[in-house]
């Protein structure tokens, strides 16, 4: 793997952050807000800094090295912003970056990653057929192959890979319930339903925002599973283990501070206000670098 250089040279060992520092969350775009909201609810005293690389979304069609470099850049930004941990709230970015990032930052800046939630689907499927919806890049990565080997194969569950490059842009545009998005979902998921899939693993953090659309088309035929709550629990575990959990009441403060690398932050506000639930306060601004 080609070396990835951080934005700024790191000469000294990283100092450990304090518990009152924010949790950094990164995604290629606004999809990782599905994870950020789970974390915000699960850890009500934590402050979140969310980095959306909207200048480069979608990552799905990009090659492995490019995904790795864009991810390294974003995580470095969160580190320099003073975050105490980083959550790579993107399956595509996690697929190519976790080993590198963990080796690079070491123990003082824990990196939490994502992998499609195949295990609970495999355990609960009655038809022994599970569909996974993810980007082509996620399916190329090693992480998904490992969980198929570890959970699906021993349980003799058939895993159907479903992929499509238009879904992330639909979510970025706030067009989840548009006729075009509904038609795309119908076309790509119907074959899985026809072949008996009873569970659909949402293997991209944009896709939980497609739940109403998928349920509108398929009703009870598909049970939808995503990684949000599991990642929130894992984040809590990592914070406790590293003595970084913030335990004072901070409920009145802004919960999610969003930064976007592309697109006009003002124009994004109406879309974000539909994605982020009303009980969570948030701000959004453009990143200058
Ligand atoms: N949210 C990203 C993921 O979980 C979207 C990927 C993309 O940008 O194509 O995979």
C-alpha cells in the first residue's frame, strides 16, 4: 500500500484527548448522519463533530487507493479539530482504511469502523437467504468477505449481493421518495425478494434514510437491518475503555456540528432538517481547506 501522508506532519506521539473533547464522525457525505444520530441518542452527553466529504461523494465508484486517501485526509481533519475518537461512519471507507488508520494513529486516537450488519440478519433469517445492499467498493473489500465466511457460511445462509450507484446520490439530493428512487429500489431489490430473501442488510450508512421508501414498496416482505445501534454501543465501549466518556449533563448544547467539504452549507440545511430528528440540535458550515 502506498504511504498516505497526513495533512500536517506528525512528529510527536499523539497526546490523548480529554473526555470533554468531541466524538469525530466521518462519511463520504450526509449518510453517516444515520450513525451520528444513533450515537447522539445513545450517548446523550457527547458532542459530535461530523465531517461530510460532499466534495467527493460518492466514494462507491472510486478505486481502493483513492478511497483510502480521501478517508485519511478526513480523519486527519477530525484529529486536528481536537476529537477524542473517530468513527468511520461509512462502509466503503472502512473497507479500505481501518488497518492503516489504526496503525497510523495508535492507541491515543481510537478509530471505530463499520461493516454491514450481516450477523443479526443471518441469525434471524427464516428463509436462510439474506440480501446485502452496499456499494461496489464495499463488496470489493476484505471486511465483508470475512463476515460472510464467519457468520453466513457456517449457518448455511445464502448471501445475495445487491449494488447500485444511484442510491447514494438520491439520498444526498433528499430525493428518497422520488419516483426515480422508488423505481430503482424496486428494480434492484425485487430479484432478491423473488429468490426468497427475508432480511435486507443496509450495508451503507446512507441507506437507513431509504427505509421508508423500501418499506413503501416491500412492506413486511423484507426486514431491514443497519449497523447504527451496534456502532453506537461500540463507541460507548471504546470511550469507557479509554476513560473518555463524558459524564456531565450537556443536553442543552449543540449535539451535532456538521462540516461539509463541498456544496453550499446553506443550501444543504433544508435536506439536513429532514434527515436529522427534531430532538437533536445541529449546525452546518463549509470547510475551508
Ligand atoms: N455512506 C457510504 C457507505 O456507507 C456511502 C458510500 C459512497 O459514498 O458511495 O458506504
